[in-house]
């Protein structure tokens, strides 16, 4: 995956595309919801 290869070069990717940011937001929301209810 290009994202993984990119993150290996840069530990903290500063620029995220809107799609990546949206997916990351969904992931964090799902994780927090799972932690709250389980």
C-alpha cells in the first residue's frame, strides 16, 4: 500500500487527503463507541 510506504518514510504524515481523513474519523468514532458501550 502506498500509504504504508509513505508512513514508513515519514513517521507522522502531515497531509491527509479528504478521503483518508474521513476514513480515519470513522475509525476513531467506531473505536470510541465500542469502548463506551462494551
